[in-house]
């Protein structure tokens, strides 16, 4: 279980997180949806230790994460697919994948994880030597997922994975990741501006507004509530 309690974070005078609290199970898909500037990317970066909280606490399975260095947070089981993917475009597909595994030295587990990723996204297996920057947008997103999974996370964080992708590709990718999460027992926390897409695959959801949770509940209920859509997601 990933738990965030009363998170506060400011950039200069701007309060990006303003008492954000939520929990996300390591066994299901949780969505965080909300409009531009609601604090979604800041939340992801705070969980990963990339920005510093003013106050609040983040725990994974009871162990405190905030205050740890980003690589230690990865070792504890949090892996981020950042907005815009941030691959190494000149490096090959395989090199990008292996960079995701630097915190997991055991070669046997590393090989098994790589095989599993190649089953999930066969295009990565077929293009291992290709430069990452020469892949299509959808293939690059698969590579970004694969690189994050190489760290063998308990919880995978996806920041706006649908950006720049055709609707059919978005659906295929989110569906593949949600199947993988179910089969391998890892949690997914997905932040999306395309709220309907995230709510379709999530079991639980939080709607955020101005740095805090405005409401939460089963994703299907939020998706089917016209008043919620009109007020927060329209
Ligand atoms: P988007 O979907 O547009 O990425 P978001 O929900 O992810 O939005 P954040 O990017 O977390 O929201 O931004 C939350 C608030 O913090 C916004 O008001 C934003 O302008 C501000 N903000 C974000 N990053 C910085 C920064 N580096 N310096 C100053 N203000 C920032």
C-alpha cells in the first residue's frame, strides 16, 4: 500500500500540493485525475523524491519514503514513467531497458524481467538494437514502460502516458499495463488529463483540484457520474 498524508509543496509562492492525502493499493490500478495545474505531476515527482515536500508523509508498505534519495525510493519499489518519457534517444532499446535495472543487480531476476517485458511488448524484443529515438511514439512509450518495469517495482507510477499518442495506441498500452499489473501483482498509479481513459482501467480513483483531493471512490462510479464530470473533468 502506498500512502500519502497531508502533502504540502510550494514552488516559490505557488502551493502545488495543499494537503493532498490518498492511498493506492499495490494490487490494483488507481487513477488520479484533474484539470491542468491541479498538482498531478508534482504529486508523482514528490513520491519519487524529485521535489521536496514542505510537510506531510509518504509511505510504502509502512516504510517512510520522503527524505530518501530518488535511487533509494526506486530500490524500495517505486518506479516512474515520466511525462514525455525521457528516454535516451541515442541509446539502443536494450541499453535503455538495462538502464532501468541498475538498482537490481541480480542477473537471473534481471533476465527474467527482461523476458517478461519482451513477451508483453514483442516489438521491443525485435528491435533491441534500434536507437530509441527512431521508434514511433507508441513504441517509445512501450520502451518507457519496459524501462520502468526493469526496476521490478511494487508500484508503477505513470505520468500522462497518453500524451501524443493516437487513441487506439493509448488504449492498447494502458490495457497491456493493466493486464500486467493484475498478473504480476504490482500496483499502478496513473495520472491522466484524459480522465475517461484512466477511469476505464482503474479500480479506484481520486479527483484532485488545487493540490488536494476533491473526491474519491470506485473509478466506475466517478466515470458514470455526469455531475462529477461536469464539475471537475469537463
Ligand atoms: P498538467 O496536467 O498541466 O501537467 P498538473 O496537474 O500535473 O498539470 P503540476 O504540473 O503539478 O500540475 O502543477 C501544479 C501547480 O504548480 C501549477 O500551478 C503549476 O503552474 C505550478 N508549478 C509546477 N511546476 C512548477 C515549477 N517548477 N515552478 C513553479 N511553479 C510550478
